[in-house]
């Protein structure tokens, strides 16, 4: 989930989990794979993949997140590129592409997401595979984004802070959810960063992938292979280029 807070806070809130394990397994299913991590953020999964022996290109439009990624150990082994799918190095081919951490939801415009899938398809080798996750609108996950249900204590270098999410507006007809991320620092100062996410149905995502020339392989409801609608509220989708 994107917010405007520091990269330290982002990493502290978004710790390694079962979703990261899924993308790491997927990316490393091909030994020494050439991997595209689109929307790589601060590089948590990106660096795990490169340490597993893959050749990785991490692309992200957020310069501060990329700066944080480049400062991490072993970051020099990754090719970092600032921008969206249009800046994927020309002529570069990949065996695997991933978009973790619900990256498609941060791309609000349907045409832009469709272009992103098409750009990925263009750079995948025949048989190359894509995996991504996006929250299932049927699960109505935004209803849990309240202080009462999302509050957590976060350990930062300077001490312990509080963090929670609060939904502020829902446009179900268009799948748009506005929310704010709240942080109360060690000194008691509260910082608020707000953002908007797009919730798309399985059918919408399947259509976009098909139009991009990708064939859907699996749609899961979670990161351990649960059927759609029976997992953790996710749509975990894998596809390949014929």
C-alpha cells in the first residue's frame, strides 16, 4: 500500500510475509532467471530475488523509494530504473516479471495499466511468466482500514511509533478507494499521508491480460493457492506469453 511517509516507515510497516515468499518462489522458479520487478518500491523482494541468483531489473516511479533501495546491501547487483513500464530498457528480454505489493492498484487509469501489461508482454520471452496481486473488490478490504482494526506499533530507529489506515471515501462504481495512512511519532507528532487505490475485478484483470497478449494460468484467493474468494481477500494472478 503506497503512502507518502518515509522509506524507513514503509519498510517497518510492510515487513516480509507470505506474499513476498510467493513472489520469491515464482521469480526463482527458473534458475538464474532474468527478472523484471515492476513497481519494486524499496527493493525488499527485488534484493531477495537477486540474492537467489537471478538477474534483476527493478523499475519504480517513486524516486525516494528507489533511493532507499539503492542504499541497501547488495543493491549494486540490481539494475534500478526510475519510471513506469515505458522505461523498461529497449530490447531487454525477461524470463519472469512480477508486480508485488498490489502494484496494479496504484495504477488508477485503466489505459495505463493495460499499457503496463502490454509493455511487460513485449519484453517477456515466449513462455515467459508474469505474477501479480491485487485486492479482490468482493472482499471489501477497505472496510478494515480503520484505526480500530489496522492500528499497529512500529519500531523505527528513533523509537516506537503508531501507524494505522483510515478509509475516507469509496466509489464502488468505479472501484476507487481513498484512504489515509496515519503515523504518530515518538514525539507525539502525527503525520498523515493520503492516497487512492483502484480495485478491479477478476474479470477486468483477465480482459486486460488477454488484450495484452498474455494467457492467464492461475487465479488464487491467497498466496498459498487458495481458490479465489476463499483466501485472504487477494487476487493472485499468474499468466504467460504464448
